[in-house]
C-alpha cells in the first residue's frame, strides 16, 4: 500500500493532548480535597482547579488513545506486522523502561522536597529512594499503550485469517460512523456500561504494574475506535460537521454537571461523563481537522517536542510548588508560575539537549536540526 500522506491535524492533536499534562499536573497541587498520591498546597487551593483538571481528564486520554490507535493501524498497514512491532518496541517499550528508571529517583526527590515543604505525608507516593519504582507514575499511559498495541496486533493478525469478519467489521463501522447521532448514542452506551461495570463515574488512573482489566478494556475501546477510523479514514472530514456544536455542547454539559455535582447522583454523573467524552472526541478532533490540517513549522516543532515534554514534566510540577509555597501571592499566580516554569524548562531542554542529540533519535527515531526548516513537512 502507498504511504499515507502526513496528517498534520492528528499529529498536532496528539501533541497537544500530551502537553496538556503540564496544565493537568500543575493544577493538581491547588485542587480542593485530599489526595494520597499528590501533595496539596496547605495554604492555597481553589475549586477552579478541580474543574480544570477534571475537564481535561475527561477527554485527554480518550482522544490520545483514539489517535494512538489510528497511527498504530497506519504502521501495521504500511510497514507490516514485523516492522510495526519493531517500531513500537523502539518508540514505546524502551522509552518506558529507560525513563521510568531514570525518573524514579527524580520524582522521589521532588515528592520528598514538596511534602516536607508542605509538612504533609502521602500514603500512596513513596518519598524513599528505591532502585525499582513501585508505580508507573505518569508513564502509566505508555504502559497501557504497550499492552493495547500488542493486544490489538494479535487481534488484527487473527482477523486477517477470517477476511469476511474483517470486512463485516469495517463495513459496519463505516455505516455507524456516517450516522453521527447513532454513533454517539451507541458509543455512549458502551462507555456507560463499562463505567457501571467499574462502578465508577470515570475510569481511574491505573498507576500499578498489575493491570486493571476494566481500565484496560475501557481504553481498548478508544484504541480500537482509532484503529478502525484509519481503515475508514476517508470519513475523517465528517468530523468537521458539527465540530463546534459538539465541543461547546460538551463544555456546557460538563460545566453544568460539575456545578451541580452535590445535587446529582453518581449514576447520572457517570452517565453525563459517558456522553460528554464522545462529544469532545468528535468535536475536538473535528476542530483540529478544520484548523490544523496545513503544515506549520511551529506546530511541527511542538509535535516533535511533545514526547520529551510529557516524559519530564511531572517532577517539575511536583517540585516547583514546594519552592513557592510560602510566597504571598494568589493561588492563580502560583499555578501560572508552576505551569510556565515547567513549560519553559521542558521546551528549553528539548531544544538544546534533546532535539539534535541521541536522546532525540531515541525518542523520535531521528535527530532534528535545532533550526526548523521547511523540509520537515515530509
């Protein structure tokens, strides 16, 4: 099969979903409520940050796994099973292992410093230095991406032996995808059933090495949706239909639900989550297809850097709040300082220490010149 032309919009979407981790984790320190895994500022918290982190959380990983499934199918289709597996080992498995081991003492130090500064303890986040990490930290998404990738690979290899079933699945998916109201209702029902099975309003973040099978199936559905979407990529442009409507509607429903959280049941809360996630998946993806489909040097640079930025941002968002805890400034300013400093450090280290070095090649498959040139559109 001919190589698929680079889809700049989905590259950009994947990058932004990864970089939103900075916003998400910068806000965690200033959320209201207790946490066993994340240190909370003992002086300054605000409900706004609960809203900010929760609305990002509702769409970020589902969209990421949809895009991951799409590009996974592209690799499988264009390079074949063997080269796909080699690519995934070099681009996902090895970075997961290396960075988990390297970041473990850094995250432990950051957690120890900030918990000491806040004068608190956390039951689920160790501040004792160990050679082998006890949890996957923020790299849980790589851990589950590895599991999803290899599981889907085996499933695809199995279905190749029964082409009739493969064609039936593809035709059925296309038929459903062309009927926007129907597919939102159908996909909403599936996610709702999975949430009821978990008996939760949303999928928990699985930090343990022991696989949470329910969470695995939850994200497998989004990954398979992306895989099948690649097979029906001629329908991608249909995502632009009602993209603004779905995004705004998702925002309004989620905001209303959040404001009324003390007055509605957990069942209704989870039901609305199951609906909102699909409004965001179709709406936000459609917006990127509409506005980010043309090559942009700046966006390509952000896309190239996003892997590194995501990998190293967590200890910074843990450490910086401990430094500024006693500063007599508003909580919003504290949040902006943490987010801005983390962003500057992440992108600066990428530019000068990663982009043109062996680290950049390890993460992205090649070194890039520090100066971005127009030939990087290919």
